[in-house]
């Protein structure tokens, strides 16, 4: 109780409340505009938050992170275009409802599920905070190194079908982090005797290039889409009544969201996939999924909104960000000399709980805002893409230039912008680069510290948590390679099953090549030709 | 070089080959510079060597980049690739716009350049009606006021502000 009171004390400031309001409303708006997304907004706002108190800056960013998915469901349901990437599954059941004339029911259901997911995860995490505070100190240098490695590995293998290039890009991120002066020996690494590289490659510059500028270039190079809006009819509160009828789906989806959010590198997509599959398998009407099923919508929206609060756990307890957005938030901590990790959980528990309470308040604010402002809010969906591109370009300037007033930074960001643009065109992921940069730095420091007290390789994993993490790494690798093997088998089967007869005949001839070319074979063919002469032969 | 084959690769095939080749070549060039650009410290453990992490990361880039290139479903340039390269090349225009904007702000000031840049860029993008141009100018003004005047973000005043009279000069330098 005392902890809660001191946490409220941290939040009871006008600037924190203003940050909450700005974050929640801004996040919904950003989420509702397809083509912007929370990553772009957070990247642009990062430098602006450096001059604020950590709690104020983090509240704004957390607000955008937590509320963008509420907004993202609006275009997903109304125009079949997800506002943020994680709302893709919402289109499966949301848009068919709109085509049936039930747009308001779908929106109301999405809001209430998101609200439930958000509140459920925050309550879970506040209840588990004391347990987490006990577990976090068990993480020493070796454990944090292994957890970071596990996170990086999970991010790579999560990109099914693109795991190789995701791994290469993660290595590129680690390389970017090594550029500049080495922190212990102070020797130059890949500076090519250029003064601007001595200080290293700034994470914010890379983030702004890869997420904000690349998105601007992508939108500017694309076409404007014509949007046809549906008029909303009916009440906004019916979703709550419907949600109450499916407590099992909502509860399980929320749990998946919390669990997957806590594991670095996993996040919303896996949580949604697991809860959607679970909801479909246990439903009395599985055939409705993908055709406007309320259970499907509940599963997707509850799971994705339960993730943001849970994703803060590895960041706050271990200092390990699990995905790009929390990696960006880590820089806010560093700027203010607040080092997230076991010490933060032990010494500043009120700060951690205050962040969770801020998320709780945020969810309430967003819901109230959406219940009354949806009719006006849907107009932002109509903003033309190319105009959005111009706006993002101007906003990106604020982000990059305000860091150090450096034209070189802007040039580097523009180069990363073009690189990110190419990645976007090729549908390749940029997230592994950012996580490689952040986790690479953590891994370098922790491995050096961890290996100092290790005599044999086994000593590295002789503590229980280290052993568990090591086994998890092996498990992830095993599952990934097994999946690859099964996929390969399936592809091979598909290749053989679609083969033409002529190919088989060719193969047949190839196998008998030696026989056919031998003396005996020639004789046999000559003999057969007697009975079956060629039409071109002289008679 | 082979024809497209059944694969689990996700994403469009156009442009992938050139990207994979450039990535691998860049990684190999970095690898060739590893000895020059990093040092091997004496009396230092293997894992604490300044060269250790650059070697691991570049080694990973070469290994995984090479495997990615090898495993690509199509390893032959086709017409769609050339069209894709053209789009990448045309993207440089936006970089030029951005850099010109960056270079002009310290000279002519944040507010005037943004007020000019937004409508100009909107015009370039094909929004020719007056309403859109006004909206873009208003957006530019709103961005400047929000970030520079209210949030006090560090963007220096323009050099032309020096020619403004007395108090107006400091007002403009501080707020716009």
C-alpha cells in the first residue's frame, strides 16, 4: 500500500498528467493514420523528451506505444488497412463485420478488448512486481548476456522465411555499435580516421533514419490511396456486453499477451497468433473466424494490447529491450543516467509501479477519448499518403537536427533512410538492426564482465538462471532447425508432386543413359527399329 | 544461376539479388579492413579484445549474408529488377530535398524555411489546390511553434535573424 501511495506521488504532477493526455490522444491519432505508426512517432519525439524528467518523457513515449494499437484498429476495421503493423490480424474479422454493416459493433468490440488487454496486463504485472523484484537480482552479467543473446536469437527466428537476412542485419546492428572508440582500451574501431566516426554511430540517428525518414521516402515514392468510409451506426457500448460473454477467450488472450510480451524478441505477433489459434480451436463456431467472428476480434485485440506493459518487464528488470520501441525508450533512461536493471527494481520500485499506474490511467483516458471522439477521429484515415510523407520528412528534421545541430548527423540519417527505404521495398525487417545495436552493446559489456570470473566454459552456465537461459537458447535453436527441416521436406514433396510427366520421362532416360549408349543397347534399338522404322528412313 | 524454385522465402523477389550481392560485398570489404581498423591488445583476454566484437559481427554479416544470397529463390536478374533499381534511385530525390532543407534552416531560420518548404514540397507531390497549400503551411507553422517555441527543442536561430532590429531579433532567435 505504501508502495502504491509513493507511486501515486510520483504521478501526481501536472506535467505527468499532461504527458499522459498528450501521449494517449497523440498515440491514438498516430495509430489511426495508416503509414505513420508508433515507431515513427517515438523516433521523432525521442530527442524532445531528453529535456524532460524521465517519468514525463517515458510517460509520453509509453502513452504513444500503449494507445497506438487502439487507434490502429480503426482503419483495420473500417478500410481493411491496419493502422499499425500489429493490427493486421484485426482486419481478418473486423473488416468483414464492416461489410455486414456492423462497423460500430466491431469498433466497440475492438476498443473493449483492447481496454481489457491493457488493464489485465497492468494488473498482472503490478501483482507480480514483488516476485519480479526477487528474481531480477539473480541476473548477473552472465545471465544478462545470455538473456540478450536469447532475445536477439528470438528476433531473428521470429522472421520466418527471412531468418538468414534477419541474422545478417542483426550482425550489422552489432557492427554499428562497435564503431568508434572501444570503451576499455580506447582503441579506434572502424573509424577510418574520420572524426565524425570517433564518437560512434548514434542510435537515435540510426532509428530516425531507419524508421522515420525511410517511411517518409516510402510514402513519397508511393501513390495516394482512395479511401471509402463507412458511416457508423449503433451504440458504442455494446462491445463491453459482448466481451463479457467471452471471458475465457479474453482471459487466455490477455495471458498470452503478458507472457509473450515479457519474453524479449517475441512480442505482439506471436501473442496474437497463439491467442487467435486458441480461440479458433476452442470455439463453437470456428468456421466464422476470418469472416467476422467476434471471438477472433477479441483474441487479436486483447493479445496485442496486453503486450506493451509486459514488454517493459525485460527493459526495467534487466535493461534488455525486447523490440524496437522499448529499445528506443532505453535511450531515454541512458540520457538521464537511470540504469534500468535489477538495481532499479530493488531501489526504485515506486518508479516502476508509477510507470505501470501511468499505463493504467492511460488505458482509461484512451477509452473515454475513443468512445466520444471516434466519429471525428475516423477522418484522419483520409489524410493522403504522400502529404503524410512530407509531414514526416519535416518532423524527422526536428528529431535528427535537435540532437547536436549537426549536418553530418542528418546526412547519416538520410543514408540510413535510403537503406531503410530499400529494406521496406524488399519487405525485409529493420528491427534486427536496432536490436543488434542495443543488445550488441549490452552483450559486449556483460560478456567481458562475465568472463572475468570464469575459468572453464562450463562455469559460465553453472548458475541455475544461466543454465535455464542456456537451455532455452538450445531449445529455440532446436525448434528453429526442426521447423526448417520440416519446411524443406514439405517443399520437396510439393516439387515432386507438381512434376510433369515429360520431366519424369527425361529422368527415366537419364537413368538408363549408360545402358542406352552401350553396344548392347544400340543393338536392341536397331532390332526394334526393324519392326518400327522411322518415318524419315529410306525404304 | 538458376530459375525460381519452390522456396519458403517471404517477400517480393524483385531487387533481392542486387541487395544481397551489395550486402555481401560490403561485408567482405569490412572484413578485409578488420586488421587495419581494429587492434589486438597484448595481455588482454580473448573475449575482452577490442577486435572480438567487430570480428564476430562482420563474420556474421559475411556468413549469413552469403547464405542468404545462396538460398535466394531466384539468382538471375530480370526486367522487374531493373524497374526496382530505378525506384531506389529515384528515392534519392527526397534525400536531396531533405538535405537542402537541413542546410537552409541555419541560414534563413527554422520558421521561414519550414513555411516555404512545406507548400513547395506539397506542390512537388502534386497537391496544387490552394487549400492543400495553406494546410501544409499551417502544419509547418504548427511544428515550429510546438517544438521550438513550446518544447524548447535545440534548433539554432537563422543567420538572417541577426539583421532584425533589437528585441525582435532575440524573440525570433529564441522562439522561431
